[in-house]
């Protein structure tokens, strides 16, 4: 069943995007408010690039997005199988991948995390599905629910903090975000999309980002100021 899943099964029409003539400051604010590490750059309803947090974090806020976006990015189509899509993508490091129609017009996006979760379906590791719900791997190994006080580590195994809250989307009632308490005195909190979670390692939640990328995400306390 998993092998026949199509991109059309995962695509969302709600695209995290920005236009090339907008400023880096606008991109910063949008990424911080939505806890994103990249945005799809769209012009005339066509994806023309991707702008990443790491490429603009020290850039002049008045600079244009077009000056800092990468134009080397993959696109998907609804008719692609998920397995083929993963092969097509390689090791891209974007939050979301644009999906286009036969004319190159943007019709939606697919979270990179959803594709990663699908790829690990046959490994037997605990994980969550594209909707943010625990699913079983090979050998009936069931994923544990993300729970408060679980340790959180980055993609390289470095400790980041612990889970303090798991929040759900009010419309779909699916798990949407995980709040992580971090810092020397554990006084700060970051809210990350559930798509950032790639797997479970015992009682630890493993994120698909590095500690450096995690550190650059805005703290909830700073957003509320």
C-alpha cells in the first residue's frame, strides 16, 4: 500500500511562500512566525526559487529575497509516486517541496518530513506519518506517542532539550507542533512543526535538523514580546 502512495496523496494547497520582490526582513518574520527554515519563492504563480533561513540570517533586512534565493531546487507533480519522488529529491534541505501542474503552475507543496517518514516505513523504526500520527513500521513495531518530558536530540544526536507540550491542529485534530524546553536553565521554549520529527530512538524524539539550525529558530518568549 505504501509503495503505491502518490504525491497527490500528500500535497497541501496551503503553500508557505514569498515573492522575489519582498524583503529579507519579511522572509525572516514569516519563517519565525511559522517556525520554518525555508520558503518557496513564487512569481506569477510559478515557483522560481527557494530562500533558506541559513542564507538570510545575517543578510541586510532591506535586501530583496531574489538576491538570496537559490534557483536550483526540485519540483514535484501529482502523478509522481512517493518512492520516485524521494529518489528525485536526493538530499535537499527544504521544509517543503513545490508541486506543479503540467504547465509549471504551482498547485501546492509537500512537506519534506512527510517524504522522509514514508521512506522509513520499511525500517521498523518508530515514526509518525504524514498527518502527524504514530504509525507502525515493519515487524509491527509501533511508534510511541510524543509525550511531555521526552528528551529531544538533533539529527546528529546532540541533546536539545525536552518536550513540554504537543499541540494539535484545531481543524484536523492531528498533531501539528511540538514545544521544546531548552537552554542551560531550561527557561526558553521553541515550537517546531511535527514534520521536523524524523523518528524515535528509545525515549528520545529525533529531529531532522542540526543543533545550529535549532538554535536559529526563534524562541516563543521572543515572539510574544
